[in-house]
C-alpha cells in the first residue's frame, strides 16, 4: 500500500557509555513531509547476551561437532512516547502462569502512562499472535483509589463475563524529569504476575503481555467488554513536519557490563524506537551504548586484599640457553620473582598494578612482562567452552644484579572499556548533517 512514511527517523542525546543505576536520557526524532497516521511511537531499552560456538563431543564412534546457541535477556523495558497505549514485554511461551520482572530483568512488567489523577485505566491481558490480531485473554480496570503503590490483585473478565485468571500489579504516581526540567507526573504500573490463564492456543502456550490505556469514561468489565483503545494518532506535516519525543530510563543497578568476546558471543545494550503501523512492517531505528561498571554490583563478592607472597620462583640462568650435555650448564645467578595484585576485583577503566619484587642475580639485563588476559566461560544448551584473549601487556627492564620493586603506581595495566563494536550490525540510518 502507498502509505506516507517518515523521511527521517533517528535517536539523539544519548551518551556513548553508561553505568548501572544511571539515567539514560535522549530523544527520538521523526521528520515527515506528509501526515503520518500510526498507532503509537514506542522505544525500548534492551540488554541481551548471546553465545554461539561449536561444541566437540568425543564418543565411541569418534568426535562429533555441533553448533550450540543460547540467548539471555538482562534488560527489556518499553516506553510509549506518543499514543495512549502502554505495553509490557511479551513473555513468549508464558502459558497459564506468567511472571514479569524476573531477577535478571526486573522491568519486564513496567508500564508508564500519561494520565490524570481522576481517570480510570483499562488493563488487558493479551496473547501475541504472529499472523492474526492479538487475542484478549482477560481484562480489568484500575480505579484511581487503587493507585497507592501497594500490590493489588484484579480478577479478569472477558466480553462482560467472569473469566478465569488473576492479575497482580501495583500502581503509583511518579515525578518526571526531562532535560533536567520537571514534567507532568506519570502513572507507573508494575505488573508482577498473571495466574490461572486460559490457554488461547490448541498446541502452543500463550505468548503473554499486558497493555494499559485511559478510558474516556468509567466502565465495568463485568457488564460489557471494555472499549477499544484509540486506533491511531497523527503526526502532522505542518510546521516543517519535525517531531521530537524525549525519553528517560533508569538502568537497574545490578546489570552485567558490556562484553565483546567475538562476533557470536557478546553482551550488548541498545535503545530501539519503532513507529507502530497497522498491518505494516514497523520502521525502527537503534542506538547502541556501552554499559561499563564503575562499582561492584550488590550481588558480587567484595574484592579483598591479597597477602604479599614471598619469592618462590627460582630459576637458574644457564648458558648456552639450549644444552646438549649436562656439564655445560653453569649457574650464572638466580632470578627470583614475587608478584601479586593488591586486591582481587577490578572494574573497567581501573588500574591493575603489581606489588612485589623481581631480583636479577645474573650479569644480563632481563625483561619482566605483565599481561592482561580475559577468560570467559561460554554456556549454551548444557555445553560450556572457555575463551581467552590477551587484552594488553607491558614490559619492564630489570638491570643486572639489581632488584626491581614493583609498585601499583608504576607497574600497571588499565582494564579497557567495552566499546560497542556492532554499529554496522544495527544498520543505523544516516543522520542529517550536523547531528
């Protein structure tokens, strides 16, 4: 169909790097030369881990190889920037009892709406379908008196009749800040779980999500089906057709940092905006960012100080270096090394410095090499594999008959950040000049 589309669609205002617990702010820009009708403008924040590698298994008939994969969501949170309909994340294969906000993705059930304190909110539990309209499994209403910040349970109805199932959520008003300026309060709904749902499929389990929207007037789901949400909103082309939608997210405090092991194994974070069009492929744009830890997460063990080890490595320096006869080896002096790190835990950007001594008892100048290696354990479908890579090195001279005292201020390596190396994979659209 020949439908007007956005001329430009991109995200600005985000920093290249954030820390867990920090606030992510930015804006979605849409420019259109014709009036554009859509159901909503939405943005989601995503953090996902992926692992893919070849696993070799030995058996009686020899060695077999198979490619194993695994995906894990650490963060997925949605915001409706334009439109009155807010949604949670879709829990695929959720079935009859669905939990939102697991410990590794706390904001799965979060919905943020712009509403007035006197308005009634419609709550719908729906089953996501790929090739047909999403089905309503049950619905309820959230009254202004229920917005207290404490968990409540709502019985579900369908087509004006009682329906099996129960929804547990909480709702509260929260202050909103955009560009360091106060904005109108927002309604924050947190869905915890939906239980005892009727399965909408014959073969597969429900793919469940919850949506919320303002009702134009009070309604009773026990008497009749709730009215449908607004079908479309319009982005006018008047005034240059430039539209800006600010957004704000607060990152959970215990997120793992970005990691780029290789092209198939990584932990990546990005913001993705989409224009929700009816019966069309939704235009999207993405903006990656790095998550770098500057402190230790609350669920990590605190780093402890290491005790200074005594010199234990003693190696006789021999000449020539490769001997054919034992009698040709002559001890030209001992090389003793005691080295360690002052603590057991570091974060990105921090210095990892050595303590100890390097004693050169020979007549030749020696070099002490310090290497920083990353060892990652990759897990997929019950298989594990270790992946190691050298991230940096430094070399220090040890003069003949001298002792080098190792100091964390002078003999160190800096733990690197994990910059996003996947801009090309996101197929970022070209931005206007000057942005």
